C-alpha cells in the first residue's frame, strides 16, 4: 500500500453491550479495498462529533448502529482507554478511544441508522459468549477485549480508573 494514504485523527467511543446471558454484541467489519477482503469483529461505536460529550457520542453511536436507545445512566465507565492506529486500504486513522459498558437484554439489531460506508463494510452482527471471543478464528478488535470485559465492575459499582491499554496498532494494512 502506498504511504500517501490520507491520515486523520479522531476521538472515538466504543461500547461493550452485554446481554443477560453474558453475551457481547459484535459487528463483522471489513476493508473492501483489499483482495482478499480482510474481516474483523468490532464493538459498536464511533467518532465523537464536534461539541458532543464522550457519553453523548456513546449513546448516539449505540442508537445509530444497533437501534437500541440508552441513557447516560445505562453507561458504565469508561472502562478502558487507548490510542489505536488503524491502517486501511484508503486511509490511516489514529483514534483516541474510550470503552464503555452497557448491560441490556438481547434484542434484534437494527441497521437502519448505518451510514452508506457501514452498510457496505459491516456485513454481520451477533452475540458472542466469552468462550467464543477467546477462541474466535477471525480477528476481534480490540485485541484486549476480554481484558476490558473483565474490568467491568460488579452490578451497581463504577470502575475506579480506566485501564490504560497504551498505544496499539490494529491494522489490515501497515500504517507505513
């Protein structure tokens, strides 16, 4: 891949949505600019809009990507933070990420709020058990997902400090 790909930086919120059976919702994402097309599973979430709070972005992203309406009181966290570089076929993105947790009942995901890009690249979604995450054949981002999940406090408690996951490179294409 050429090193002249555009580069951008953004703040992003990721959310661990876990149902009553202790299953986590993940989306199967892809980079269609490559052959063969790489796939990876991700938590719901996305970028913070100008003027938006971190919690507000997490709430909005959950509604847009899943159809689930949550409130600020439903968010636990942030559980973890990191700086991640994602090298894709068309862009290199550096994200300052926070991870949140929401306990919910399993629901039928709605993709009605997905952007055109999300509709093209996010090809599936499903609820995963811890064991399935631990033994997945395809990549799951963040790679520290189980560590973050283990940092969820007991019911009613709040995390003391977010886990500092440091600087991470999770790329389909080397950022160069």
